[in-house]
C-alpha cells in the first residue's frame, strides 16, 4: 500500500513539474520583445526571427526589419536605451536614452523629446494619445499601421508619409513621386520586394 502511495505521489509531482514547465514556456512565448530596427514592442510568439548576433538573440516586428538588421547588424545591435520611440505631440522619433521626459497615461508610457511636448500632452492627453494610435498607410506596401508604430516617416511636398519598415522608407526616398501618386496602392514590384507585405499576404 505504501508503495502505491509513493508511486501516486511521484506521478503527481511529475505532472505538477511538467505543468509548471509548460506554463513557463507559454509565458516566455508571450513575453514582449523590442524590434531593434523599428523600436516596436511585440509578443515574442508573434515576432519575426530570431537572429543571433554576437551571442545575443534579436527579434523583429517584420521580415523587412530582420533583413535590414542582417545587412547592417552593428547599426542596430544596441541596447534597449537606443531603441527609438515617437513623441506623440510633435511626432519626432528619438532614442530612449535621449528622451527628455516620459509620462504614463491609461497604463501606457509616452516619451517626449522635450519638456514642452510633455506639458502639451498633460493639458490634453486624450487628443495626443488618440493621435499616436491613428492608423496610417505605408505608401509603398499599402499596409495599414498605427502611426506610433511606424518604422519611419518622411516629408514630401508638405505631406508626411509613414512606413511599415525601413526598406519601404528607403524605396520611397529614392523615388517619392512614384509612391506619392499611388497613395498606398501596392504595385507588383513593391509586393515582391517588401518582405513585410509578403508575410502579411500569407497570414
């Protein structure tokens, strides 16, 4: 009888350990990681990658960012302090290590390039918080993204364009007239060259 009791205890202990391991793995998969190229925060389970460089594993928000990193890893292989964030008031992108202020609103932290932007935000946080979450369309890939999560922006003829990945921004800068006219309409060339678009189409 005692042997049976010990056996059941051991089985229970094994099942418990197994359940804890599975739970830990699931939690690890849902941990958030920051794309070293765009600065976007994504769930590890949804990130593109991984890619190991100098012993450190990097995860990415899209395949476009992964390709940009592989082309020039030294440029992006910085610590979290060098990830870029967008000021919700002026729209400027700054490194976390260079922000002048930050402020938490409705559970989310916003970063500012100067104190004046923070003061404007405090006076009307709903206005700027909603502006940061405004949906914009990448003029190269046609992908719709949150303004605050854009990989970059570029002003052309008085209008600001936002991009889903660095590759799209590079293509736009080379020939802005071509993509400005399309207004986010994805052409065959862009569809085949933008990895982010290709991934989106298969999802």
